[in-house]
C-alpha cells in the first residue's frame, strides 16, 4: 500500500489517462480508415498518438486529500 509522500494519506488514485479513452481513440482511427476518409484517418491517428504521448508525461499517482502528484518510485 502506497501513501502520499506529502501528507501520508492512503487515498491515492491513478493520474494517467484511462485506457478506455486511448482504446477509443485508436478504434476511431481504425474505423475511419475502413471508411476510406484519409484526412479523418490522419487526424484521428495523430489524436491517438498525442493522447499516448501526453499520458507518458503525467505522474503516476495523485493524492485525493492534498492533490499532490507523484511517481511510485
């Protein structure tokens, strides 16, 4: 069990973008490719890549009490 490094609270949640959003963005890009809309496919693919790139920059966890954001290591 991990505690917040600032306040010691055990109320910690993930600070990453949920996998469902990343999956949905990828499915939209694949669906638009099947339809044959090249511009929409390119934009949807770039959007999916941007979400994954931004997700890497976020810290792992967030404290619900003091709103401190931190990595688990």
